[in-house]
C-alpha cells in the first residue's frame, strides 16, 4: 500500500507521450507520487519517470541529457512491453515503492554513444545517443571511408551506416541484422544499411562489434543531403566532413528495482512462449 505523506521528499518529474491511455495512467501515477511525498521538480529532478513506450524514455533521456550525473530514469509502459519501460500500468504502486527504496549508488548504468560531427569548415558538434545513430543519404549512394581508431578499414558504399549502443542493439540495429548484445558488454556496434557489394565495390557485409576504447569514424564524400539520426531525433546537416563514434558519452542511470532480466525481456519481446 502507499506510503505516508512526506516520507521521502524525492524530486521527481513525469515525462509522458500524448496518448489518451497514457494521460489516464500518468494522472493516477501523479496522485500516487504526491501521496508518497515526492516533490515535482521539472528543472532539477533526481528521478524522471517516463510513461509511454521506449520512444517516451528516449525523449525523457534527451530532455535531461545534460543532467545525467544527477538524474535516474524509470519507465512505465502503456503499450506493449518496452525495453526501457519495464513496469506495467497495473504496477504503479510498485513503481512508487521502488522509487522510495532506491539508492543512487545501486542504479543500473549503461554506456552512451558519443557522436561527434566535424564540418568542412572545421566546426564540431556533439550528440549523445542512447539507442543508436545512423548516417544516411536521401537517395544517392553514401560513400564513406570507415576508420577504426584511425586504421582505414574499408570504403563503404550503400544507404547508410548505423552505430548502436549495447542497449540499442535490440532496436533498429536488430532490424537491420545486427547482433543483440547484453548491455553489460562494454562495446558498440556498426551495422550496414543496404551496402553495395558486387564485383567492383566491397564492404565487410557483417555487423562489427567495436571494443570499448576504439573509435569509429566515417569520412564522408562532399554532399549536401546527409541525414543524421540520433535515436528519434533527425538532423539535416550540410557540409559534414566526418562523423566519429565512441562509447565515452557517459552513462544513463536507471532506478534499481523491478528490472526484468535482459534475456527475459528479449524473449518476451521477440520470441514469446517456447512450445
Ligand atoms: P517508438 O516507441 O515508437 O519506438 C519504435 C519501436 O522501437 C518500438 O517498438 C519500441 O519498443 C522499439 N524500441 C525502441 N528502443 C528499443 C530498444 N532499445 N530495444 C528494443 N526495442 C526498442 O518511438 P520512436 O520515437 O520511433 O523511437 C525511436 C527508436 O525506435 C529508434 O532509436 C530506433 O531504434 C527505433 N526504430 C526502429 C525501427 C526498426 O526497427 N525498423 C524503425 C524506426 C525506429
């Protein structure tokens, strides 16, 4: 049952998607949070509760990506089972209990991808990705020199290249043939999007698992129609010279508690009952 008022004073914020179902669940959750004595603080929360799907958690992450040292996340899903949102709508009291009892030192932490874009005029821009970042061109062939820690590995030609974190390996990465990685594996992954392979052009044609300390850079041909995605965000940048990826983007912290084991989540999401 719900705890007495003013027992914790933890600073929280709820980020939700705009579905009607979510609105109902978020309103109920808000009441329970107030009854538990949590303080609503949009500017400086300790805990951000996302209510919706994985996309909502990604939105919450990007909303607070500059405060990752002080913010921990917890997700409630209001649709089908989520990877980042593993509490269900009938478990709201458990969510409250979990937040009351969680400790920052026990949070689950997962690495983030640093995405560094160098422009032809020398400017540099940095993004953080929780799932993945993809570089692609609108319709023409993307041509890139692929370098692994400055070692020229291949010349890629195709639609694009996706780079994913361990936790993002079950998202877009999996759909394009990448490997599913346990999030405790400290590595990241490069996966091809529709590479050209014929008598003239050759790429590895397989997903590559990159060691934690290495970087991967794509030196790009001069073109003005690149699309760079960072999770659900899209950037139409002109004059990109290169994009460099590394796993030193810091970490995202999840509240410890109620977490379904990774391989259980994979099975529940993609396999179901084994008959
Ligand atoms: P969304 O919640 O609609 O996400 C789209 C789907 O991707 C949902 O089924 C969601 O559960 C799943 N998903 C997201 N992150 C996941 C993860 N880490 N592991 C397993 N499944 C995951 O919201 P959105 O704003 O479209 O989310 C953007 C993310 O969706 C992207 O980062 C991308 O990974 C994923 N996505 C996947 C595909 C695909 O697989 N073909 C296409 C578009 C987007």
